[in-house]
C-alpha cells in the first residue's frame, strides 16, 4: 500500500515519537508533549503512512481568530527530497483555508535550508528580522507568515 496522508490516530503516537526522535535527534518532543498536542490538535495533525509505517507528519494549531501556527513538520530521512513534505504542507494549508484561516505562522531555524526553501516555495515570507534567542539562548529562529 503506498503511503497516504490521513488524520493521526491515538495509536500512531508511539510511531510519531519514534519519527520525531529520528528527525530531530537533538531536541525531539517528549512523548508527553506529543500526547498533549494530540489531545489539543488531533484535528490538525496529519500523518503520511502506509499500513505499517509512519513516514512523516505535520502539526498545526486549531484556528484562533483566523490564525494558525504550523508547530512541526517532518519527513523520515530516507524519503526527504521527494516532494512529501510539500504534500503534507499543501494538505494542511488547504484544510486550514477551508476552516477560514487567513494567516499561518511558523518559525524555522535560519540554517535549515530545505525547510526555509520549502516554506518560501509555498509563499511564506519573513516577518521581521531574525528572532534572537527565540527558543532560549542561541536558539535563533526566523518567523515566517503566509496569507491564505
Ligand atoms: C524540511 C522537510 C520537512 C522538507 O520535506 P521534504 O519532503 O524533504 O521536501 P520536499 O521534497 O517536499 O521539497 C519541498 C521543496 O523544497 C525544496 N527543497 C527541499 N530540500 C531542499 C534543499 N536541500 N535545498 C533547496 N531546496 C530544497 C524542493 O526543491 C521543493 O521545492 P519545489 O516543491 O518547489 O520543487 C524535511 O526535509 C525534513 O523533515 N527535515 C527535517 C525536519 C525539519 O527540519 N523540519 C522542519 C522544521 S521547521
């Protein structure tokens, strides 16, 4: 069965934590954070999976006053660069648009070229200068925004 995009289910959480640890080895989300994201945002948590394996996910916040944040996006290392991250983002943005979202925000490491390229290709633009120490000392981030 080819991988397809679907909403996450509760029993995806162990595989999601495994994928997150593989893709973000320095700072994966602790399991309890993923659990709480699922409880809060399962309507906006999409996974790319076949019957056995989870290959990617995207997590957005529920809209609030027409604004949503993309909190995380990841594709398993073996499948990066094949258009799957873009597919997940397009699906998530389309869902958000259908809910009346008019602005999407995200933050990204300024050295993360693949992610910055992807977001730019999707129409995200920089919102201001580099946010120094955004996620704590030395953890600078770019804030990007997309008008839907
Ligand atoms: C960032 C990430 C989600 C992108 O997903 P992906 O499936 O590898 O990317 P895609 O193949 O969908 O590429 C999307 C676009 O980015 C471009 N791109 C991807 N990698 C690139 C690179 N290294 N340099 C330049 N452009 C790149 C592609 O050309 C493509 O553009 P196009 O669709 O206009 O042709 C994935 O690489 C990943 O999981 N990285 C580790 C986790 C991470 O950094 N997540 C983002 C945190 S903000």
